[in-house]
């Protein structure tokens, strides 16, 4: 009498179920990681756009009024809003720059100060 060794159908199904659960968890973590990387990339680029605007104003030494604008960086259009306000010191102005994509909530709000 010969006995064949191997896996039963039930053992194979259980192994496939465990594998499917593990792979779905790995796929979920990978997708979340990619989404976070995309968000951080956008936030970094938005911060660079805001820093460029602030630097341009500081270099020109000419204080604009509140204004909106659009800048291109990394082959994307970034919309920004500049708000100028006074401070306690009459020679110092507060600049608030909000940068966003597609008119959605601002990704970055940068606050800087410029002396007159």
C-alpha cells in the first residue's frame, strides 16, 4: 500500500487565504505611503513657491499691496495670495503668503516680515 504525501485542498485554501490577507495589507500600506509622499512633495513645492515670493519682495524692497498671483514650479501652476498687514513697529510689515493648487485649501501659509 502506497501513501502519497502532499497538501490537502483545505490546507491549500487556508494558505491562499493567509497569503491574500497579507498581500492586501502590503498593498494598502504601499498605497498610503505613496499618497503621503505625494502630499509631502506638494507641500514642499508650495513652501518653495512662498519662499520665492517673499524673497522677491525682500530683494525689490518695494512693498506691494494685498494681491493674488500664479507661479509655475515643477511643471505645475501654483496659486498664491499675499496679505500685507501692519505691526506694532511702524517700519516693519507682516506678509502672509498662502499657496495652493486648484483653488483648494492652502497647502502652505508662510509668514515673513519686511522692513521699509
